[in-house]
C-alpha cells in the first residue's frame, strides 16, 4: 500500500456500445466502487454516427444506449458516491450531458454535476492542417469532398479537469479507450502527466479493463483447450489500484475467470508493437508487465517502469465516403444443395453482365464453407446438407448497388428449385454507405481538451 494508504476501485460497465446491460447495476450494488467506467466506442463509431445523422437527421449525436444504460443506475451511483466516466458523448458530449441531467431530474436526483469533455472533433479544419494519411501518404485535403468525420484520440487531461471541477458524471467524445481509467487514477492518486511511468501504469491498467469481460473470461474460451465456467453470466472486471499495487478481479458469484492467461491475452489485444504501445499521454512498454495469480479470480499486475515520454502528435481517424455496398444471402437445404447454390451463382453472374453492373468489388462465397478464409478453406469431404450463398458488392453509385436486390428478389420465382428465403446481415438498409477509415498525425499543440460542467 502507498504511503497515503489510498486504494481506488474501478469497475468496467461496458467494453463497447452494445455490450451487456446487467454488469453496471451489479457493480454499483456489490462492487464497493469509487468509479464505474464505460467504454462505448470502436474505431468506426464516429464515422458511423455521422452517416446515421446524414441519413436520419433526428438521430441523437451521442450513444443511443446512453439513456437506457444510465437511467437504472444513476440514482444509486449518486447515493453510493460512485462517479461515472464514459465516452458515450460521441459527436456531442454537451448534448449527452444535457440528456443525463434530464434523467437526473426525472429520477429525483439532486445536485448532480455532469461534465462534457470535448475538443476531439476536427471535421471543420482537418483539411487545412497540411496533413497526410499514414496509410497512403496522400494529402488529407485531396479527400475534402468525401470526408464525413475526423477526430483525434485525446488523452486523459480533460477527464482529470472534470473530476477536479467536482463532476459526478464525466462524458467525453473520442478519447483513447484506456483513458476512461487513467483519468480517475491520475486524479485520485495525484499522478503528474509528466511522470511517464505513472502514465504508463494507468494506460496499462486501462488497456486491461477497457474491453470489459475479455479480461475476465469473455472472448477467451476455446472448449477443451481453454475452458471458462458459466460464460453465460460472465462478470465484468474490477481494478484495485494504489501507488504500490494493482489487482484485477471480479464480483463473487459471477461467471468467467480472471487468470494470468486471460490477462496476458488482453494485454496483447489490438497491439502492434508490445515494446512501444503508442498512447496519447505516454508510450507504454508492455514487455515490462507480468502477472501473478493472487487467489481465485484475483491477478496481481506487476508493472516495472514501463513508460516513455509521449509523442508530439496525436492520432486522428478520418472517415471517408467510399461508395456503397449491398449484401444478400440465399439459402438452400437438402440433397443437391451445393449444386443448386452453384447454379444460382452462375445465374447471378450472367444477370449482372446483362444489366451491366458496375461494381468495384463483387464477392460470392458460401457461409460456413469458405466465407472467412476463402481460397485457403479446405474443400468439404461431402456435399453439405445446407448451403448459404452470400453475395456482396461495392459500387461508387447507390443505383448500381440497388441492382443486387433487383436480381436476388426475383429468384423466388425465377431461380432454381428450393431457393430459400433470402436474407441480409445488415441491421438497417440493404444498401448502405461504405466509410473508409484512415489515420493521420496531428500536432499535439493544435488540440486542447474542452471541459464544461453542467448542473
């Protein structure tokens, strides 16, 4: 334990926007937490949100699950003194903060302070900064007419400032995922942002926690090789942190497991160079991390001077409109299913030629046979009893993408025997925009966290 004898307990409520709902309430009720943290983003979040707003102007500019997640827990969190850190602000953290205050009023919660942390959005100036894309070397400005979103990965300074200002709930736009944990740790333990070893410690803890149940058994199970108990009720992780110790655990009575193996897998998750994990506030050396099982579902995290000074730039993601895609699936079952699927594929190819389909990409494969590994997939020993033919295409014009549905739907009366009901994996329109994601490096001094506290 550190000299000031302070231990901070942080619980992970979510690992992404559409994660389970139950863990948040359970952690508030039984976790004895200081902070409950929500990671509600993926790489594509901001550009997808921009596209949704383009197609439906009444779409909320923040996480659509914000109200559903916070309404059941906001009152109990306030009563128990659990502060909430979340990146559910997406395109407009101020609007999200106002929504939380509306929830507080309807729930009879008094004296709630909600902070909005912004400063990440670059849509209006990204083309005027003389930047180039990391992936292609092309000038960002050359894509001016096709850019739908641009935002930098901000660090934890804005979160710390919001907590200093007394916020009970902190809602951010884009920050690095782990920063929703680094922020409260830096605030509570008095870490300086110039202390790169402390910053690395906080980022490593945040990296272990950010994906929710992945460190406590989720996304880990491989039956017969890596078995996980009660995965249907997997518990989200809790971090117990002081200046001198770090422990990852979970609530008693929940499924899953916290082990050295689960921690090692999560440590290396989505990491290119473990020796130089680039973060907004530090460069973290993950090779300086080890784990020790300290009890059932308790793992001590040992971090040995893992920090190096931060870079002079911040990564920014730029979403670019790259046309449209459409996807359809046609189902076959019974004897001869494969032959009927292959004949349908030939019919569609000829129909596309007849109708002069102009597609930049066209893909046909069989779900369950070669849909993932494609040409590298082994040939089936026997003809499958069920076959799903998936057809997907990418075009520059929406009307070209529409041609896919116009050829698949008529198969109900013009196709082969036993053509099953067609389907699509799209959750919304059968033709949807394609947003390409590219990165660029923005000089750090051009970005400042903007903090506004509402009450």
